[in-house]
């Protein structure tokens, strides 16, 4: 099968999603980095914080740093072509602000669910001090920046340029749902409409940043609202 110059990078991006996310789940499942962090910081921070840091650093490396190095640094792909630009976000500022507010509003209620509280907050410390809020928020923001750059930046724009809107949408949403399988059916199925929204926003703004902003609002607010609603956790001064 002959591939065009546009199709080869797109296929490489698809294969990279499978490879890098496979490595991410393999390493986090084996607690590879966790053991190193606990050895380097035996007492300084809690085991729960070490686990959170280890998982997020692994995710940042596998789903953010590696794709950035492979597709933007080594291959010479212009950052703008990967959606690493503000694009035309200014034309959709009001809509994006509304979506962020709606996202935070919805997570306030969804975080009351026992099913959500089984996995949120990911930082499983019982008493949340200011440092834990900062750790959780910064960990999610850095992780999701690379994550969305990979999915709604590199993968989306390469596939769009090679295969057009509908095939790019199908590929992106299918892979996005697939990488959520280890997190359960609810999250896996929920990734489908979310993926459609994120890809559509990237397409119309020319930037991955709208997906990053909304995804970040969802993750951070779910984390904090889950602490608020779950009696097993508590904010502490």
C-alpha cells in the first residue's frame, strides 16, 4: 500500500498513540517510577503524593514530552501546524468561557457520584492542605497540556491534513475512547462525545488550546469537588 507524504506522518501519529499510551499504562501499572520516587524521597512527602507525582510525571513523559520531541523537534513539524498556537480563539472567546463554566458546573454535581469518587480525587491524601491543592492542580495542568497537544494537536491536524475531517474525527475519537478503557466503561463511553467536541473546537479554532482549557477545567474541578463531597476526604487549613 502506497502512502502519500501527508499520510505517513498521520499513520505514525496513530501508531505513536498506541505505543506511548501502552507504555504509560505499562509503567504506571508496574509502579516503575513510584519506586524510584519513594527511594529518592523516603520521608519528605506522603506515599499518596509520591504516587500521584509518579503517575503524572510518567504521563507527562509518555503522552506529552515524547510526542513533542518526535513530531515537532525531531521531525521539524512547525508548531503552528500541530495546533500549538492561539489560532482564532479570540473569535470564540465567549463560547469557550461558557463551556468552561458549564464544565465546572456539571462536575460539581457529577462529583457527588460514588462511581466518580472511586477514582477521584487521584491524589488520595485524606487531609488536603494548600500544598495538595497546588500539587493536584499543577500536576493535572502540565499533564493535560501535553496530552491534548498530542491528541487535539499533533494527531488531529496530521490526520485532518491526510484524510479529511470525518476520517480524522473517527480516528481521533476512537483512539481517545480506546485509551480510556483501563478507566472503566463510564469513562470510555463518556470520552466519545467529549472527543467529538474537542476535535471540533480544534478544527474551527486551529488550536488545541480550547480542548486543553475545557479538559483542565473538568479534571481540576472534579478533583476538588470530589474532595468536597466525599466524606473520606477533607480540606484542611
